[in-house]
């Protein structure tokens, strides 16, 4: 017997999606909504037994109710097919789902507190235990939180721990930072015995942890699908996607879990460095236009400007100035490397 689980996380809906935009420019918000829908495609097609959203559904703590309605609409379609959906509130939604009335459906379950959901799928007893993002020293509180879920080993065929946290050994960023002993990092040994797998969001890079910090194999893999879009330039080189889990039961050695990463499309994210020492605004504008034209016209571009600039160069590098120099299909943001206080241009993408 085998179970199929779709795991997605960190969809950050609402990223660069103002309800009433002050300026007309290409926004990245629609990319996030499109990938969310794509991420759910296997569930919408009825190809999985259950769906877990590992948290950070939303980008902001107080999303407008229309965005919440938009976010839960496809989840309701999944649930209407008879496929249960489980949602872990992440840190971006401050550990709770806002306007939760849009999530009210008999098959949509939210980890609004430490708890365990149980269901039987084709004769397989499945437990999903978990808790919302814990902002206070989760490392210390983990054993208590597990206890509060009420889950006990030995009663189910499959037990999935659903959370939104860093675990020891998870890596992020271009410098491959490894989480080890911070107060916000869960020890792998605090994952209770009998758990089949850990399904989690929070770390935006897709990864599957199968060993502890000393290389010893973990009894249960820790699965990060990663975010469904890039929320920062530190994610520049990362492929985004979801995880499809196949959990085989009935074998002699307990459930066996296989995971397959399903990539999602993302626009190219690029960075360019310029050193426009003391040149006049006209020359700077030409230079920026030439540099930007070397990148795909739908790129999300960060222009890193080095050195001191003439005061009158600032209008060129302002958000409006930059929009005049790059294709309208491009997102661009400027970083003044040597004057970080004067960060111009629009919000960082
Ligand atoms: Mn996140």
C-alpha cells in the first residue's frame, strides 16, 4: 500500500502585490500566485491522498481578506475533491491563519495549536502531528510541544510531523550557512521515535536532511520543499518547487518514504555590478541601459552600484529613473554598495 503526499511551503502570497498600487510597474506578486496554483496541480488533478502546506502561506502578517480568500480558494477545490489539506501557520502569518473563515471546510485542517489529526486512507492509519511556528526558543520547547500534540507512537502506520522551523543541519544562502545550535534551531534528536518523516517549511532552499551534524543517519528524513518562488537574492541560484512523497507501508521494516522534487518555473534572477565613478547622469543612464540589456527582458535584476556617486546621478538610480531605462517586463532594484543608507529604488524584490 502506498500513500501520496504533496508537500508545499513558503508560498509567501502577497509578496509585491499591493491592492492599490501607487505606480504602474511589473509586480512579482502574480508570479507567486501562479506558482501557488501550479504547485497544487497534482492535488487539483486528484493525484495525491493529502496535501500539507508547511507554512508562510502569506508574506505579511495581516493580509487583506481578499488575498486570504484567493489563497484558500484552490485549497477548497482540493478539499472538495475529498483530499484533506493540512496547513501549518508560519512566522510570516505570525503563527496563525488570518481571516480563517475562508479556510473553514471539513477537510481543511489547520495546526492552530499543538495537535494531532488522524485519518485512515485505504486502510492505512495516518497521524499528522504538529504545531504552529513557535517564536520562543523552540529548541528548548520542542519536547513540550510534541507532548502537547497528544501523539503517542505505536498507534498509527504513518506519522508525519508537520512544522515550520529550522532543524540542525539545514543550509541556506550562497555561503551555505548551516543551522546548528541557535535557540530557533530544533535538535534532530528531539524528533520523537516513531515519526515517519518531518514535513517542514521555513528554510526556503529545497533540501532533504537524512543525517545529523555528525553524519549519523536520521531515523526520519526532514523534508523541506523550499519556497515556491524566490523571496530574496540569497535564493538566486535555487530551483523552486514542491515535494511529492510516496510512503510505502506494510513492509517488514516499517514505512518507506521516497520523495520527488517537482520544479516550478521562475523568472531569471540576476545581479550586476557597476562602478560609475563621477560620471554625469546622461552617461550613467546609458551605462545602466547597456548593462540591463545584457539580461533577459523578464529578469529580476539587482544593480549593485559601487563607489561614490555625483548627487545629480541619484535621479537616474531612483525607482522611476530605473523604470525608464529597463524593459517594462523587468523588475529592477538598486543597491548602493558604498552608501547603504541611501538605498534607492523600489522595495527590494
Ligand atoms: Mn518563509
